[in-house]
C-alpha cells in the first residue's frame, strides 16, 4: 500500500500541514521537528507526488493541452512538438480531448479548478471558445495553435494558409493547368477560407466543392463531377486525406495522374509519401507549431510577456509525382 502524507504525520506526531511545510521547505517549522519528519519520511519510504509539491509551492510544473481529438492526421506531430518542449523544461503534460463533448469539457474544467496545471496549449475544439475566453480572462495562461480562425485575444501560433493556397495555385499554373477543382474543408474554419482565397488570387476558379476533410468526401466529389461530365485538369484538396480520396476516384475512373489530372494536397502527413502516385502537397510545420506554442507558454509562465501578434510559421510546397 502506498505511504501517504497522513501516515508520515501520524508517525511523526505532527499535522499534515507540518509535513507539507517540511517537504516544501517553507521554513516555518523548527529544526528538531523538521529533522524528525525527514527521518520518518526516510523510514517509511514516503515519496511526495510532484503535483502535491508543486501546488504547495504555487506551481504544478505541469502544462495542459486541450485538443478536439487524437484522430486528426497531423495531431500526433503537434503533440510531439509540445511534449519534446515541456519535457526538456522539466514540466509534465496533461492531455485532454473533447471526444465526448460536454462530458469531456466538464472533466477538463474540474482539472482547471483543481489547479492541476499552470497553463494551457489549445488546438481549439468545437464550441469551446467562449469557455476558453472566460478561463483566460480569469488568469489561466493560454496559447492557441490556431488553425480555425483569428482570435486576437489569445497568444497564438499560426501558419501561412493563404500563402500555402497561393503556392499550390502557382505550381499548377506553371505546369499549364488552368481548369482546377478546389475541394475545401468546412467553410467556418479560418484555414479553409484562407487557403481558398490564396489559391484564387493566383488561379481564379468557380469549381469549388465544400468537403469535410475525409477520404470519402474527396472520392465522392470526384466521382460525381466525372459522372456529370464536368471537366477539370487539376485538383487542390485542402488536406491530404481528402486528396487520397481524389486519387482513388481518379484511378477507378481510368484517369491518369498527373498526365490527365494533377493533384495537390495540404498538410504533408506521413501518408502523403505513400499514396499512388506520391502526393504533391503544402507542408504545414506541425511539429514546429507545437514546439513554438509550448515555448511561448513556458516563457509566459516564467514571467516573459507574450507577443501581441500571432507567431507565424511558413508553409512549404513539397513536389512529388502527383503534380510534378
């Protein structure tokens, strides 16, 4: 059975508060009592939890991270960037997802109330912005990894979605492609609007289909347009998963990629190198985004002011065989 602080207090003949003060070197305990408590700790083999020590000192040395789901294809890279940074600073990480909607948010809120972590890195889940804003105004340090919209109240790390869309368009146009299909994600996402606007500034098109970032939506969009006789010589899909669906539908229809139709995705998740053919895509610096957000938060916790403007990390076009 695990030894508790109550066991130490009982054996030493002092209160739990006194034991806590000895553990956290508060200095309000006389020398002989402190020595007795430390002797009992050694005898019993008591190991105080880092959370208990941290809370007594006003800091848990733990960072929270709130994300919609771990199933998002690029989430693992963002998470790894955060983990690498907080562990290097000798902090722990508490990860929260919103897979269960309101129940998940309630559990997360209970951890905030318990001061289980000092600050929060967020990839914004649906319908949580008002809640996060209230927590931030109440003093919880928060840094957003902002791929959904523009939230000037929060420190944030963003990427160049508009320029990423423009780079895809320039590449297609330089290859002589003039009839593009753009397959977007949900229009209420800021990244979707920016990618589409950037693309259209270089290569205007009215052939735009709204998708949901799934393989199925990419496949079905192409199947339906081909069945309707709609002509297009290229596709810009707003993520690599839907681009994989596009490739599958074109292959099933007997269309050659890239000879008949060129395909460009967005994100550069590991799968992009292994599609058939390998996918040309716009790389998001996802791991770097996680690292940068964690560094901003840790600097803020250390007393450094966070920048007023978002930290912007550049995208990069990665050329492979689907659109050489």
